[in-house]
C-alpha cells in the first residue's frame, strides 16, 4: 500500500503545481497496442470437469487515448489521459495522471527522451457474466521519445507499464472455488499533441 500512496502523492503534487508554473498547455490524442495479462487459479475443484491449477493468458488489442496537460518548463510536464481498450476479456477505460521528466537530446530541444510515473483509476467491464464491472487503482511508469515538429505540434512514441489491481474470487453452485486477476498492462503508443 505504501508504493500506491507514494505514487498517487507524487503525481497529485506535480499536477497541482501545474497551474502556477505552466508555460505551455497541450491537448492531444494517440493510438497504440495494449497487452493485458490475466491469471486464473482454481483452488478447490469439486466438479470432475475441473482440476486445480493456475492458468495464465495475455491478450493484445488496440488502445485509443485523449490527453491534456502542461509543460512546466523544458524538462517537466504533467498531464491527464483517458484511454479505451477492448479485448477478448472485456472493455477497459482508464483515467490517469502522469508526470514526465524530459531530457533534451539536441541543442534546440526538438528531440527529447522522457521518463515518468503514472497513477489513476481503471474501470474494467468483463464480458464474463460472473465477473462484475469494477473500478481499481492502477500505477506504473512510462518512457519514450518526443519530437517537436514546430512551436505548436509535437509527436511521441512511448511505452507504458501499468500494474492492475483487479481481483475476484468465484464459487460455483457445485462448490468449485476459483480466483481471477488482471495483473498488468503494457502499452506501446504513438501520439500527436497541440500546444497552445
């Protein structure tokens, strides 16, 4: 729980300082691919059709995102992101707050490497009837490269890792017990932002 608290505190502190320090605001959008990792474990098998054990699976599909935030200076930015992903398991909507530290890779800061932290809420809507929709805390980090096309437009390619906290325990009418968890997500994305 301490890691979660620290992640949320760091992102909220950076976000609250944005209005007083912001030099450039931005809005943008992106697309990419998201891989979700799931785990199911049958802990008590009563029905002869089931056997105890752990089963892992992953699924990749498109991700769509909208975002907006502020560049505090040449090296710091904060932003919020809404993203949508649908795979064979169900649908997810994420509301994230992020902070990035940017490192200029050329004299004019047109090319930057960034690394940062993210925390937020993920709404998971499983397609399986026994698993209910649920909001859960997510946290992680991201890195990538940003290219400033001109004073108004920039584009970036990035990688984000999100630790998920979706857990559900199920008991069948026969008495079989199983747990299902959504462990983590990995995203690779391409976005375009407009500065104003």
